[in-house]
C-alpha cells in the first residue's frame, strides 16, 4: 500500500461516540453533548447514529489543548 493510499484510508477512519468515550475516559453522554452543542464535528448516519472522523477528533483535541494552555496562563 502506498503512502497516499494509507493516508486516505486513515482519513476515512470513523469512530462512534462509545469509542470516543472509551478513548477520552468520559461518558457517552458527554460525547453526545459535545456533538449536540456543535463542539465536536460529527456525521449523522442513521436516525440515532453518529460517526466522527478520526482526523476531526485529532484536530478537535488539538484545539482543546490549545484553549486549555491559553486559559492556564
């Protein structure tokens, strides 16, 4: 697999709210609240199903870290 194929596959990697809650050690309700508030970018794929791109999650986490660092100063 070429690097560009590997990158496009990674870009298409999706997580569900439960997987994100496990990764971040927060409740599923917290993840759903972030989605509802528009804070965490997500895609609705069914009547009650959400998916979050791994790349979007990584960018969101970077922004959260930046905001926290600014608030700490």
